C-alpha cells in the first residue's frame, strides 16, 4: 500500500517536493499511527466499544466548545450555510471515526488501519473524475496498487 501511495510522489516528472510539506506529511503519518494504536488499545481495554467512543467524543467536545466561545465574534460573521456544511462534514467524520474505533474492537489494528486508508483510493477517483486532476493514469495506477494491498490485508494473505 505504501508503494501505491509513493507512485504519486515519485511518478511526477520535474516535480520538487516542498520539504516542509514532506515533514508535515510524515508527522501527520506518525500522529495517525499513534492515535490508531492508542484507540485500539483503549477500546479493547475498556471492554465497551460504545462507552469508549462516547467518552472519547464527549471529552473532545470540551476544546471544541471552548473554541466556539473564544471565537464567537468571528464565527458570528460566518454564513449559516457554511456552518451547516461544517456540521454535516463533522457528523459524517465522527460517524466514520466511531466505526473505525468499533472495528478495532473486532479485528487486528493493522487490518482496520489499512482498510481505513482505502480512502486514498476514493480520493484519487474523486480527484480524477470531479477535479480533472492529471496525470490520471498514474493516479489510477496508484489507487489500484493501494486497493490490491487492502484486499491482501483483508484476506490476510
């Protein structure tokens, strides 16, 4: 799967990666790996997946509520349509994350994490079809390699 993602990076001709972007991406990968392991251990230790998810989301609401109160003047200028889009996006994201945590109580962390990252495939397809990103053949090749990795992990080959 990592090879499939790297196809996008190394397949670009005459492209030079911004070092800050690469560092940020690597740090993001470490952060995701860290919270994935912590969540996997936490949901298993709790012996109550729904309880763990509920407490996690409740405790995550505290900084969100503080931010809304702290920035209320700036946020009051935001259009309701924008707030609604943000709310729907946050809700969908929370449901997806809750499902990922629940799945970690059912099977191995590696399997869940790998399948969860299949979003790369969906993002590549959206980029090619909706945003007309190019080179499309390279993107679809990379997405196919990632999909193959997800299938292999799911089958535990």
